[in-house]
């Protein structure tokens, strides 16, 4: 280990890295998007397709990002620059994408905290008008002080504080506490949901494999969900892997992290789908579903308010473990490439993304009330918040993953990548030829399909 590596900090243990990387992968999309997609795409058949997409595409791209970071011991931009300076912009694309995502992600994280408090002190108000409560939080009837300022600021402060503590003392310690709690909460809520009267129909739907439900759309949705669920394309995994030593087995770690992330998605499906079957409420996706529609579920089941409180704690844990990883990607770049002091950098970045995030929440209220587009003098303009999500989910994220994958597989080369993955032959990698083929050929084609479907066919794949 070099002195510079020590100064950067490292993960103190294998489990610390696994939980931190899994925490980055496990986000809000696992919990409020996956169940709705599983329901609309055939239940059990979709689960099988999704798992296959994770195994063949998700693990391939993740390992590709890991080897770049561990090889260079640098942030996303520094890693690509060291291997080939002409392609430093590839890492820059990932850092930019992560920063934009974090602008609205911290706002949504704040909403989870608002709803924890809401279900504790005013659940009856939420139940009386779930959508009205949600829109009021966003500013439908005045400036959203709590939805845009107070709770997002608290969430951002927690994220910034964790990052300011560094890798081992901040990210790793947080992940060792919150990730086990997340799994305990998720499993507990899943068991409660599956034991509700009438929930057995939802369980059977999730377990029943019906080949007739498998079509091109199901494959595309599963591919998109698997890809976006693993935090790929933002340079986060490159940065996290840069804090590892040669003694760490990247191959095994990749498999464990993808397995944990997939477990969260599956558990979320078995938490949401049986509950909506039991209550007769249609499952949906996104913020409207998680913050408004689910209130009908909580109101309809015994002990529903407690169920709701625990659910939003679950969302909060998922959000903060992801937000810390994304912020670390930006901070690591500024500290290492620009020579900035870590704590000052955290404060500066936090202020900027918070200001931008406020406009995201303001735009969400207008979007929910009056549609996705503003029309002025016959010309339609996209709402600010909707445009941010469209830009990152459908263009920047897949484009970042595509360029990173092409760089690892073709520019730097699979021979170098495999050498790094095996720690110069220390670990066996029997599937190395298959992984090289997937990295060079299959993964880029799959990502291009995601871009085409999302940008030009208008399909919702994220």
C-alpha cells in the first residue's frame, strides 16, 4: 500500500465495502419501482427475467467499473485519465450525472423524513386526503417550506456529515448500521404483508411463472430496472473500488453485492404486491405511489400506521445509503483532482445541489397539478424536475455506463481488466472468457437498446 493510498483512506473490512457498495445500489428504485414493474409485466415470469438480466448484464458492468477503480486507486475521472488521458471525459460524464441525480435525490430523501414524522403525529390527516397531503408538501397551496427546505436540508446535512467523516469512519460505519436495519425492516414488512387476509393471491401471482406474459417489453423493462438498480453509469462503483486493496476479491464481491441488491428488490415485491392484492389498491410506481397511493394500503390493514412508519424508515435508509455514495463520487473528484479540502468541498457541493433541488420540488407540484408540460404562446416546455429525471435516467446514466463499458472492454482491454479482477492471478476466474465477451459485446448492445427505447421509443425503462 502506498502512502497516497493511505491518505485517501480505505474500507476497513470486506463486509464494510460490500455493505457500502450494496447500500449504493439499493435505492428508492428497488422499493417503489420494482414492485409496480413486476406486477405489470407478469409477476413470476418477470422475476425470472430480471434475475437473468442482473446475472448477465448487471454483474458484468459492475465488475467492469470495479477493476477501473481498484487498478488506479483514483476517483472516476482520475481513473480513466490515468489509463488513457484521451478518455477522461468518460469519468466526467459519470460524475456530472451523479451530481444532477443527487440534486433531486436529496429532496426525495427529505420527503421520506417528512412522512415518518407525518405518520407519527398526523396519520389521520394523511388518510383523509393522501394526494392532497402529498401535493401540499410539494407546494400546491403555497411555498413548500417542509417539502423543499426543512426536511431535505436535514437529509442533506446527514449525508454531508457522513461524507465529511471519510470512507472508514463515515461511509463504512454508516453502512454497517443502516444496511442490516434496512434488511430487518424489509423482511419484517414483507412477512406482515404476506400474512394479511387476501394476500395469498398476491404471493401466488409473484411466484407463478406464466410464459405467455413474456414479451419484448418485459425483457426491456427487466433490463432497464436491473441496470438502473445497481448504481451503474455514475462512476460511484469506480470510486468505491478505488478504496480497496489488491487483497480484495472483486469477483466474489461483485456477486455478493448484486445478490444483496436483487434480494432487496424481490423482498420489496413481496412486501408491496401482496398488500395491494389484500386491499384492492392498484400498485404503481414512483413518488405518487410511495407517498400517496400507499396511504390507502396502510389505512386498510390492521396496525397500518405502524406499518407506514416502518415503511418510510425503510425508504429513508435506502435513500441515505445511496445519497452518500453519489456525493462521495463528486467530492472525491474535487478533492483529488482539484486539490480542495474535503470538508469545505462537502459544504460547497451541498449548498449548490440543495439550491437546485429546491426548484425540483417546486416543479413537482406544478407537474402533478397541471401536467408534464407548460404551454406558453403555443410552445411546450418541459417541467424542470421532469426534465432532470428524463436527462439522467434516459440519457446520461446509460450513456455513462456505455462509455465506461466500452472503455474497459475495448480501450483498456479485457486482458488488463481480467488481470486486475483476479488480483494478478491470485483469484480464480473460470468465467473470464464469458465475462470478456459480455463486457465487449453483449453489455454495450444491451445499453444501446436501453438508450434507444428510452430516448426514441418513449418507453419507461427506468
